[in-house]
C-alpha cells in the first residue's frame, strides 16, 4: 500500500509541473485582437498572459488564458 501511494504521489508531482501549450487571447472591446501560444506551466502561462494587459489612452486590452 505504501509503495502504491508513493508511486501515485510521484506521478502526481510529475503531472503538476509539466509544461503544456496555453493560448493567451487579448481582447479590446470584447473582440479578440491577438492570440499567443505559451508553452509553460499553467501558473507561469497565466502570469505571462496577464503581463500583456494594457490601458493605453483609455483603450483597455484584456488578456486571459483560453
């Protein structure tokens, strides 16, 4: 039982930290203006996508993971 639990925990650790492709979509006034594919962990992909948010002269660009 302990071996099975150890193997399950190790497998879960590997899956939690693996890199995947995430799509970051940026919208202005509800219309998608650009998309970017980010190959990273989910946490890092969200942080990278959120860095693309902008407010230039009152025009708001909102980016989020799809």
